């Protein structure tokens, strides 16, 4: 298995993975499917902040970083999204993707990674806990999909020690 920066040519495979999860699961609260063109544009904007796992030419999944909240005070905090196709789950692709994006985040002076996980996805919560994320909150009934209210589990991982008065500015999340 190889992890690398996503390329626009990966857009169709990434859209397929994303749309299957949107259609068939409660992993994400969104109901709006993505087109390959939308994904390609996102890949271009995100650059190294979007990584894919591939094996034998097949995209197994992807991870991306984005802004947690707007404003300069949040510049060192990013939220990530990670999605795997069904055949890749439990085979190490998620761990490999997380390791790669943590490396990218550290290189960009990101201090904290945040995960917003559907409580209907206990495997996602367990995965993040195994990767060193701590649960920091639950927001009851903030999502709505398939006729049901869904809770959001917030988890975070601190990547770097506290730096008081650090003058360097991180790269802006894409």
C-alpha cells in the first residue's frame, strides 16, 4: 500500500468512495453527493492537505485537512476527514493515511487535529482513540439524516507541545 498526495486524476475514485458513504451510511451527516469535478477542484486547492492510500492502482481511501474555524486564533488547529472504501477497512489504510496527514500537519506547524465523528460510527470513534485522539465533547442531535437526529462526537489530538509566544505563522489550512 502506498500513501501519496491526491491528484486530480484521483477525483472519480474519491467521489465514488465519498458518495457511497453519503448514500449508504450515517458516517457523514451530509446528503449532498460530490461530482468528480468538485473533488478535482478540492484536490487542487488542498495540495498536500489531501492524501490517498492506493494499492495496485486502486484508491482505497483518502484523508484531508481543512480549517477548524475561521480567524487567526484558530490557524494552528485543523479538522480532518478520513474515508475508506469498504474493502480497505481493517487493512491498515486508515492508520497509514492518519500518519501521513499528521506528518503534513506537523510540517505546517499545526498544533491540534480535530475529528468530528458521527456517534452512529462507533468504529470511527474507536479508530481515532487507537490513533491517540481523546474525546473532548459530544453534541447531541446536531445532525439529521434518514429521519433521525444524530449526535456528533468531538475528538482531538495535540501534535506539538505548547509554545508560548511562538512567532512563526503556520501555513493556512486549505
